């Protein structure tokens, strides 16, 4: 019996083994089931998109489906978005064409509970976001399998191994091309010398044969990556740079074969070899350039230990980082790295935090102080209690954010990609037009043109047009500069969560800064204290209210009381509430069931609670009252950062407007602003007011950058075009920020603007360079002034010029 096609997978089988269903034929129940699923869901247009191509029959095993909902799988591969949704990166097996991508995205988009599903055709990687309350991951995997594909979690370690393997393969192909090129160049010397001095026809034919032998492996082995790239591009209806290289080299090779086997004219096997070799070398150097740009990330990754010494019931044991829990006690000796965040419970000493902050001076840490992963213990034995899991640790978060930033794109790159989409089609059209003009009208144009060989001359000029055009320089213009910019910013202690923020910062015209902890050190010191009632019971209540707040003023007053009254105790107060930009209130009930109303904050809080108390000061103040009676007053001053004046001067020189927002009173705000040179000051403003002020600036057409460090800044940070969190910020502030200033240095903030502007400037330079290059060289090639060999060299040089220009970002930083 004859073979027939399966109506789903299009594979052919003997008719007698097929499952018959009217006019339909299926090779298995899986194909039959998928066919009807697509038909019932109105997705049968998939087969029109698939055409005559075949696909693999569906996966029928679901034995492993339960593991996708396990806790260990979740901890390893699943993230939670800011909106509370779940996110995972999957590799989808079986995708081999645009129709497969369309089908998977269509099915996933129409599945209830899936928020988004984006599939990258080049690597089959799918980014899926879903609502866990509506659908489980195992159900998503089953959905993918139900239409004939399989999915598994993307593992960065496996991806890295594949990248190393691909790089090695790239290098071997390049070396084969270089070896052949060296030999073919020596043959070329003999051929072109003989062209001028006379050469025997038989010897010339032997030279052509030798060139053929050397050029063939270069075209079909070394050049395979270009054929592969062109093939997948064409399958996805995209004409890319690989298509230009492969088509130019192939046509030249075919023409040279015609000459080798008896045709009249000169062979161009040397041009075939050089086209492939020059472009390969150029692309390999691009890889080296990109590698140097991400060395900072590798350096940070190397700072993470693999395991730690956990102390449990007096017994020490080595535990893998993923298995360490919050509350475990970890021991580190002198010279060892902190593997996971925690708080010291015994011992004290200095720590090298340069891997995080860039600050070379060691930081002294004692009991109760926080340790950050990646820092080094310089002195003695320390034990600390783990406060974060490895997944949430400082260093792992930095690595994750850096990886995300290196894979994101600025807005200008999307625009460049739109330009490059039609580039190749334009070049092919120009090449065909060039051939027609040269072949039919070349003599009339007045060029030095040999009438006896119209075809050869026309063909070679057309090939030169294809080869010299360089969309890769256009495609490289933005990503290589962005990679280097991100790397340089990281070296300065600046963590950009996405590369696109470089462009936003470069275009910014307004910088809004919080005062406390940003312009000032955030280390308020009590300059003057007046305690009207030093009853130990009342002091304990004041100490307890201070202990319930994380505001810098509360911390400073608490520190002052601790030093003066070392025996103070924290009492069990309740109904503690924070009053925005004013202070804290709470209650305490004694053993006699008597309630005490506690209040601590500024004069505005007293007025709000109808407490008449006259207190005038140009400093920050803290007033404590029990049952509306003032017990103590404190006046505090915050030191201005040494580098604040330099930052303000630099911002002004760059043409930006700078505004200081603060909840402090007007006299304190103006005093600080005057010292650092800020003219625009908005004082006595609460967090909502800060956010509204920023929205007002944006409504006026301003591009606003906001820098802050406290929880009270989080709303304003989220409202700005670009938000910057100081390294000592609260977790919520860091989470809503676009840039994290790891070392809290305002010098680094200054460099953020300088490097971002330089990077954006070089991106625009690179785009201009690639456009100018093509606008000059393509007409020259069309005019017949460039042979394919020179065109290939010129093409590679244009890409290298973009890479070299981007490297200049590193200068003067």
C-alpha cells in the first residue's frame, strides 16, 4: 500500500498503520487528539501557516507533571513579579518555524490565568507570566504538551555551558578560515604576479584548483553559521546580515566554479575565502568585546561561596547555600566571605565590602550589625544569624538585576532594529539593479569596461554591493555601547536594573533629591537635649516608642538615650502608628490597667494632638509627651555629605535643574540647601505630597530623576521617570527603584549622569557611523570601485569601528 501523510504532523507512513477518520489520516492517537483540539478551538489555520513542513508527533507522557508544582521547583525556577504574578522562563521543544511560535503563543494567550507569553524564535525560550490563583504551572505544561510540544525550565547553568561550547566551535571555524586564507593569499600572489608578467595557462588552472580546494571548507564549514542564520531568518521571513554574507559568498563561489571548469575570465575563490574570514574574525572580536563588557558581572558572581558552615546544637556542618534557612547560625573565620545576609550574634571585627560598594576601607562590625553576602571577614571568628535566604541575599539580587539589565534594550535600540529590518531587502534590490545597469548600460556610463566580459564585471560589482553593505554595524551600534556602559556603571557602584534607563538618565532635565540620608549622611546627632522628667518608668516608655520606629531621628534619639541610660528596657506598647512626616504615637497599659498615651515627633504632631507647646529651633526636633504632657525635647543636626556640593555643581554644569524635597521644617531645609548650593527647596511635605510634586513636574514636560533612601520616599520614587535608591535604603525603596547606588556615594550618582550621557552619545555616534559608512561605501561599490575582497574587509572594519568607538566610553571615567 502507498504511504500517506498524517493530517497533523505531515509525516508519511504506510496507509495500513494509519488511524482512519473519514478523509483524515493520523499516525497516532496523539496527532488525532491535537488535530481536534486545534479544530475545536478555531486554531486550524495553523496548518495553513505550517504549509508542507513536517513537525514532530506530540509528547504523550505526563509522568513528571507533578514536579512542576513542588516547592523545590518553585524556589529554583519561579519568580514573583511586582504585581504578585508568577513568572518562569521555559524552553519549548519542537519549535522549528514561525507557525510553531504562533500556535504556542495563541494557545497560551487564550488560556485563562496566563497574563503574558512571549516566545523567542531564535532560542525557543518562552517567558510566561501567570496568575497562580487561576492556573497552576503543571496545567500550563500540560496545555503546551496537548498541542504537540514539550517544555522544561530554562537553566542558566546549562545555557552558560552551551555558550562556552558555541564559542569554542566559533573559534575552530574561524581558525580553519584563517589557515585557508593564509594559503590562498600566497597562491594569490603567484596568480596576480603572473597576471602582469605572464603565466602559463596550465599553471593558472592549477592555481584555480588549489584555491578551490582551500575555499570549499571555508565556505561550507567556516561559513556554515552564516548559512544557518540566513536559513532561520528566511523561515521567519527576515532577511538578515547572514543572508547578505552567505549569498554574496555563494554566488561568487558558483561563478568561480564556472571559470574553473572551462569558463573565460578570472576566478574569485580568494574573495570567497576572504569574505567569510574577515566577517568571522570581525564577529569573533565582537564576542571578545562583549565578554570584556560583562567581566564585572563574572567578577561579582565569583564572590559568591558555594556553601557555608552552619552551627546547629553546637555541631558544625557544611551546608549548600540553597539549603540555608532564615534563623540558622552561620560561622565565618578570618579571610572567609559572607555567603548570605545576616546579623552578628557573637564576635566583632572589620569587613571588606569593596565587592559591593567599591570602598576600599574596611568597615567595623559588632554584635547586632548587619552583614552582607560577598563581603570578607578580615579579623576573627564571627557567628551570625541568617536574615535572608540565598535567593533574596544582597549579592544574588545584584547578580540577577545585572543579568536582567544586560539583556534589556534601550528605546533607541528598538528604533535601530526597525531601520535594519528593511535594510537587507534594500541592499538585495540595489545589487540586482546594479547588475542590470552594468550589464546593459555599463559602456554608456563611461566606466573602464571590457566589452568581452560584460557578465563577469556586472556580476562582481553586484556581489561587491551585497558584501560591503553592513547591517551588523547598525545592529551592534546600541547593544555593544549599552553593555560597556552598564559594566562601567557597575564598577562605580551603580546597579541599573535595565539598560533602557541609561537613555532615560541621559535625557533627564530635573533631579529631585530627598534631604535626610541622601544630601545629608542620615546620621542625626543630638546637639541639645532637655529631659524635664527623668523618672525611669517614663524614660522606658520613651525608649520603647523610639524602638518601634526606623526613622533616622528616632534612631538617633534612641542611641543618645542608650548611651546616657544603659539600663533602659523596652516595654510592651501597642496601637503604635506612624504619622507621615510628623512622628509616632502609641499606647501603654500598666499593671493597674491604666492607659498611657504616648507621642513622639515634631511640633506639627503636637499641634495635631492639641498640645500647646512653644518650641522654636532651626534644627530637626523630637518632642516626647505622655498623656499630652511634654517629658523631653531633643534638637538634632545631620551632617551634610562631603561630596554633596560637588554633585550639585556637576548637575548644574550639565544643565539640569535640581530640587530638594523634605518633610523637615523650612528653616532646616533652607539651611542645608544653602550649604550645598540648591536654590529650589520644597519643605514640610509628606510622602503623598512628594509624589504629587513629581507628577506636577512631569505634567510640565520634565523628565524627572528622583533619589531617596527611606520608606517615605517609595511613593515619590515610583512616580518619577527614573528612581535611584541609596545603598542603605529600606528594602521597599530598593524594590521600586530603577537604579541602586550600592555605595551610597554621591560621587557615584554624579558618574551615573556622566556615564549615561557618554553612553547615549556614543550610541548615537555608532548609529551615525554605520549610516555614513553605508551611504558612502554602497554607492562606491555600485560604481565598480570596490572588489568583493576589499568589500569584505571594509564590512568587518565597520563593525570593529563601532566596537572600538564604544570602548571609548571607558575613558575619562
